[in-house]
C-alpha cells in the first residue's frame, strides 16, 4: 500500500525591509531634564541611542537632528556669569554652534557604542550646520523666542538701553531676552550630509535648528536668531530627499481635544484633515503646532514621503506596527 504523501506548505518568503532614508528629530528636553551635568546628558543619550539604533538594524539610512533649548539656555547663563572686560560673552550664533558641537559629540559617541553593541559596522559623525534664513523674514521685526536667564524689570530695561536688545515679561517669572525665530530657507551643508548618507554614515546635524546665518554677498554671516528644530529638520529632510520625517515628542500620538473627556488619538491623517484641526486651534503654539506644521510642509514638498509624530519609546511599535500619528498628503 502506497503511503499517503504529507503535503508540505511552501515556506513563506520573508518580508524584505525596503531601505528608507529617515530624518529623526530629537527634542533637546530628551537630552537634558533636571541634571545639567555632562555625565547626566551623556547617560540620557546612551539610552536614546538604544532606541535610535533600531532604525539602523532595520537597514534604514539614519539622519539625526536634535534640539538644544535647555543646553543653549544654560550656556548663555554661564557666558553671562563669567563675563568681564577681557572675557566678553559670546554671541548667540556661537553659543548655538558650541551646543551643536557638544551634543553632537555625545550623540555620535552614544550611537557608536549602540551600533557596536548590536554588531553594526557603521560610522557616525556630527556636523556643525549653518542654516540660511532670509534677512527680510518678518520674524526679524517681531522677536518672540525667549532665551537665556530671567531678569528683573530694572535689569531688563538697563540691558535694552545698553545694547538695544528686546526683553519681554515671561508668565510672571521675570523678564527674558527675546530673539527672532525665522523659517529656514536652506541648509548650507546639505550636500555634504547627502554624500555622507550615500556613503553609509549616520549623520547628526541641524542641532538646535542649526546656526542662523544670512547671505551677505558670497559670505554667510551669523545672526542673533533661533530656528525651530522641527522646521530645520523638515527642511533638511526635503533637501536630502528623505522618505520619512520622524518628529519625536513626549506623547505616542497627536491628539485632538487633548486632555479633555472627548480626547481623540490621531493615527493616520491627511494634510487636509490636519489643517482643519489647525483651524480649530487644536494644537498648542510653541508645543505641538510647529511639529504638525513641519510635518505638513515636508509631505507637501515630498508628496511621496510621509511624516510620523510619536515618542522615542514608541519607535519599535512605529517600525513594526505603523504606530504613531502618520501624516500623508492624501
């Protein structure tokens, strides 16, 4: 009697990960919380790198950007505390460059260790990035971005009279210097970043939104301004033809009616849908709104791309399950 043959199901082919070029925008508050020491910030970035290395493990090309708000604020405090006739404080553009350098050093060290731990043979490099802004940007006529330490009203008035700086009262906590926050027009080093990515190198750039510069003839000249990190990351993603812009924040998703009984999580939304939510004032200015606006601008300029807003801790779910708030053109 001929034995019955056992049917063997064909083995399913493994799903191949399509390599994507991904810009990940990391907030400065994820690097510094309450402990401003270098050691504490390096430890925070070691943890951050363990999340970010997941992109590299999946075979993607990773471009990291980061904020520097708390760090540049502390550096400005140190500059003021140590100023003297022979040791004047450095201008804001130099302070932004200094924090790009320090955070970039910590980040490339941390991501290097994480890659080595996971058997990934890649290099990481940080780039001091000059972000070109338009000298005629309306933001220069209306400075709104608070920086540096708090002053009394008398101290603020003295500083304004002495050097023409603009100070504004900040929520009853004192007076702070405010500077313009223009939109990025271009990124001077974007071709270098693009080539490094083509060579398989993990890049860290546009730290703190990049150093604000204006075009003066053939020269780039630093100006006292702060560029929003999310808009700078969006511009970088556009210029290097990224497939995906990931903006990391403190929540897994964007919400409408946030913290209300009818709070609703947004999972996949089109530009038209989320623009309607903007018209309804669903997103707080200076918090979620610029992230949403940066995501919209990216997918408008890269219609085949998409943007995701989520948290650092949600990266694995984002990669495996499509979690987070996904924004597409249609």
